[in-house]
C-alpha cells in the first residue's frame, strides 16, 4: 500500500457540495485529512470536517473563509480548485440567413468569474499560508475541452484552457516554496447532472470514450488524492487527463 503522507493534512475543496467535489472531499476525509468543503449551495461536512458557504468569485468571502480554516486548524496544506459552472451557447447562432442568437456578456463573464478568476482568488488567498507552513499542493480542475475545444462552450473552454496556463505559471513561481501545482483534465464524468441527460447523449459520450464507459466522480477524486500525496512529490506543472482515453479517441 502506498503511503500518501496526507493524514491530518488540511485540505480545502471548492465546489464540494456535489459531484466531483463531494467525492473529492469524501476521499480526502477517508485518508484522515481535515477537510473544508466550500460551495454556494448548502451541504453537510465530511466527518470531522467543515462546510463553508463561499462564492469563490468573491475575494472578500474567500479571504474570510481562508482565515477561518487557518484559525481552526493552524495550516492549509492542499487546495483543490474544483468549483465550476456552465453557461453554454454558440458565439453566434446563425439560422435561415439571420442571427438567431449570441453568447451574452453575462454568459461569458459568469463562467470566467467562477471557473477562472475564482481559482486565481482562492490560490492568492491560500498561498501565503502554504509558504508560511513550508509548502503545499494546489490542484486545478481543467477539462479535456480545455485541450481540444468543444462546440458551444467558448466561455468554458477559455476558462479551462486558462487554468492550464495558470497551473504552469504557478508551478514555476511557487516551486521554490515547495508548493506543487498541477491540473486534472476530466473527460465525461457521470455526475448527477450528466446522468440526467437524454440516453442518446450519454450513449454518444460512451461511444467517444475508448474505455467504453463514463468516468465516476471517484475516478477524479483518486487522481486528486494521488497528486496531493507523497507519491507525486516530484510532479508539478503537469496536466493529467483522466478521461478514459477520450482525447486519444477524438
């Protein structure tokens, strides 16, 4: 059995109320970590953990939540930037010789604010605590669409591609403080939202995945756990696709 070195570590998981975030908070809690779950929706904390209602796009709320975590447990060792939203739409929808729709400023700004700026805000608040504690791990939720694009997701793809760039910048900037920064790029994951889609769409997702199935939230949680662990002590600036081979199959 691999020794993760994570017992009693303090972990913040954003977007921890459901789906991948909830599975991630639970996985770190099982490893003996002290987990603070953040979300804009109400949730129950993991055993011995903490739930905080936090909008990651709000710098004041994030700073306050970080202070509370540090005051409670004295340190912050791992930040999992998992929170994200969707506001899909085509840049320009053209039908019957006329413009039928446009991606709105609200659609674009909302996704960038949560999925990109929110990650920046959280990392900025947490890094001083990691430096003071002698190191840490930041994990960013990108997506396979950040690697190859996706129809109708200008805003989402821009954010997820931007996270890859930020991950590599921070790996360079923060390595001297023994802070490792990596990104995970999930493929089609069977969250409650995805499972609610029509069976025809789910079948198409499975058909595009060489392993022939959708991923489970726990598949991503396990990847986060490994990247945060001592087993990945020499891994930083990496983007790990956890997608059942979907990029290969594209």
